[in-house]
C-alpha cells in the first residue's frame, strides 16, 4: 500500500458539502482508504482577486494504486507567473501544514511552481487577431451582454501590459462560446456550411490555433 496526500478546494456553490462528497467518492474503501481528513480551511483568492474566498481541505489516504514516476513530489514545470512563494500566497497552506513531516525543510519558502500555461504568449501571438476580433466594441455591443467600453478598456490595458491574461482570456472565451453554442444552435445544412466558409471562430478553432493543427 502507498500513502498519498491530496488537497481539495473550490469557491463555487456549497463548497463544504461538495468537498465532503468528493472525499467520500474518492476514498471509497476499495482502492483508496481514508486515514485522515482536515477541517475546512478558508484562503483568499490570488491571481484574479475579484472572486470569493476558497474553501480547502486535505486528506491522507492509503491506496493500492501505483504512483507513476511523473507524479513524484517536486516534479513540476513552469514557475508561478506572479513570482511568489507558497508562504506568500497562502496557496495550499492547509495541504502543506498537514504534510509537513513529509516535506523538505522550508518547502513553503521556495518560489511557487506549477503547470502554468502560456496564456499571455498565446494572446500576444497566435491568438492576437482572435482576441481583438472578439473584444471589438462593435462585436461586444452587438452581443449585448457586456459594456463595450469596459471590454475595450481591458483589451487595451492588456496590450499596454497593464493587466494580465486572465480578464481578456475570459472575455474572449465568452464571445467564442456564444458563437459556437448560441449562434450555431439554430443553424443546419447550408447555413452551417456558410458559417464555416465565412471563418466563424469558436473554442475548437482556438485550440487548433494554439497547437498548430489545421
């Protein structure tokens, strides 16, 4: 049997109930047996600060499942884009506290690392035209969901490197979702073919642009 330490967290809906249900389903006593569960722990948001606090918890389990080499502790890739340590951000605080006896000394003082995606590079590179198309004031006004001036301000501030990728990315994806789901839901046959020939861009097209596939 192997021992594993896991963290759960969220900030949408009835988080405490959801976390408890997730632990029950995960540690079902078959391949994974629960040994310890922490209390719920609140932490402030980081990165995008205009969101609710996160409710977190950690568990220790015994498992018969094998651990792939790639999942070993410390096998991480890109650094945190904000250049902060775990101690500074408070991220994974309860997980680090519970697992302190397994971690190297001063583990939480090292620069926070994770599996960051190059969103900024995408928005300034292969997705630059898509970003400016979807956040164009005429497009936003026509959609009627958001204030065009506010969206344009976020786009322009991103171009001036005054804000990060999160806000323009989410606004872009909202418009792309509307195009692929709302706008296409009533189209069939010739209409759908015409939309494809006209170059209607949706989330799937964004993925193709990012990884270079046709």
